[in-house]
C-alpha cells in the first residue's frame, strides 16, 4: 500500500503503476456529468474556468447529503466513461489525476500518456466506507447543480487502485 | 364485496419506510452471496474488494446511511386489491409523497431531473417515482420497491429476437450485454432478464427480475437451469469484483417470463449493481 500526498507531482505520477494500491491524503476536487459539460463549454468558448484545475486530482462523484455530524454523505465513484468526451481538454489544461470507476476511452488514455496523468479506481458501491476518509467538503463552484456541484474534498487515506497509469498500462479487465 | 379503507397517510408512511430501509440495509440474500463469494474467490485483489463491500454494508446499516451515494430512481411494483379505497387522498399522490419524504428525511441523494433532454433540472425530492400497478383480487396493497442506480441501468439493453434465434440467441444476447458492460456497472452484478411479452413488457419483467431475491429460482426448471448456466458463464468472463479480475462478476441471474407473439421472442437484460436494493411490504 503506497501512501500518496496530494497534490501529485510529476515524479510521483511516474512512479505509480497499474495495480498499485494507494491511500491518498490531501485535497481533491469533484465533478461529474453536468460540471464537466459546463467546464468543457467554457474551454470551447475560450473563457476562464471557475476553478483552477492545474495540478489537481478530480473525483467523479455526486455525494449523498451529509447526516448531521458527518462531513459528507456516502460518496463512492461514478462511472468514468461518461466524462470521456470532456476529459482530454481538461488534461490539456493541467489536470493531473482522476478518480472514478470503470473503463476509459482510447482518446483519454492517449491524452493521459501525452500529459503524464494517472487514473485511479475507487470501489464502486463502497460509498459509506469511502466517505469515512473524506474529512471536509466545501463547494467551489456550480452550487446550483446540487450533488453535481464542484466540491473541494479534504481526504485522509482515501483508498484507491491505480487503474490506468501514465504509461497507458491498465489493470481493468475489459471486453 | 367488502370495501376496505386505507388512509393515504398510512401509504405514505409505508413507502417512506421502505425506501429508507432498502437504502440503508442490504438484503440478506445479497449479504450471503457476498460472504460466499469472498470465501470462494481465488484472486486476492477481488477478495479485498469483496471484504470492503461487506464492511461498507456493515457501516451503512449501523449508521443508517445509504449503501451507495446513488440512491437511484424509485421503482414500485404494486398489487392493488380491488376492494381497497384510499381515504383522504389518492394512491398515486400518497406514494409520491412517501418517496419524497424518504429521500428528504432519510438523507438520500436526489438524482431525478425534470426533463431528459432540454432542461435537466433536478426535481429536488427524487420524484416522480415510477409506479407499475396491477389490480388484483383482495383488500390489501402489496408493494415491491427498489431503487435503481444508473451506473448499471445505463448498461442494460432490450432486443427483439425472433423465434429462430432460440435458446442460443437468448444466451448470446445476455453475454453480449454483460461483455459490453464490462467493469462499469459496479460488479459483482445482479442480472435481471425478461423474456417474452412485448417490447415494454420484457423490460418490465427484467426490472422485476432484479428485485427478486437472488437465492430464488424461476418456477420452470428449464429457466431455473438457464439462470444457473448464465451465472456460470458470466463468472467465467473474468471481469471480477470492481472489474479488477477474478471469478465474482455476478452474484445472481434472475429470469422472468411471459407469453409472447408467434413472431417474436423479446429479451431484456437489466443489469444491476451488486447491491440490488429491494424490499416488500403489505398494507
């Protein structure tokens, strides 16, 4: 089990290999379908993003509401492929890591190799367990999207597996 | 024929409780299947994933928080006794109110948007629920409820096979759908298969099949054998738990059937994540 401190450096990314189990500590930003669509449309128009994604790790998640006394509700990964259309543009703008579940497109893997990016898989369906490693959640942008808003999560020993590394190697079994 | 009055508020209360319970507490059938898979799995990575899922379900149940952040779209199969009259309201409104109360009071995620293409604005209370009602004899209301997450729903498919495709055609379509889904639908999966009826009937049967306990079989021995055979075939794909390889790609395969047309053999495959959240109640 590798302990990784965020933000990721290029050196750390180079040392991560498909199949490595990791515990992530630091901060990540969140975003899923609706937020990706908005970020992508801004990039297409050449307008500034509401969040600086340079060097960040993005977690594809739409958390459940937090019960009183909890930092966040259950917050497991959502399927990553739905973000594939938007991903290469975000990687070109400096996003260094992604956390989700399931397979990615060839275009995403090529962009990951080009930009030196790592894709982590969290365990789909382990949302209650995963939420224990999220210590703080604050909204950064798109509050109107509710669960789909962009949050900043402070995580401690967040469990994940390197699903696709920056060399394009994958541990996921696909058809 | 004696009329039985049921208060709308009692229906709302029962539905509220159903959706909170099924989101917090994993079914016994799923729990046993996960424990069995954990003991029999040969891949160490997959065993670890299965342990984490079991730990997740323990935490969710203990803390009464959802098993998964995707608390889904609410689906109800209702058997409505024709002697029942709803007092102080309508059945439809009472059910929708119960779903709304469960998702708001129970800290469940609101995942429904009002319009599929243009607006996509969140309805903020997870309504409308999808309600299928059969009018039956009697003076009771029986509700089978489930919440369907879309990670797996998106991996589902319907195909209008024709009679010459036969049993092999059914198997092929199920395996094509499972292979296409691959690691995406949070394996180990539960596969609901509807065969027969019309286009929409097959899909409804497939949905209902995902809500049937996985330790049960189709009443017809030939379909029961097909359930077992497909489970073996799916577990030979090696997608494994979380798509990281291993022999636990599916926990169960349930088939529901219905008579169909001389020219047709519709097949629907509804993929469900391992949690397959479902619960029943009678009012």
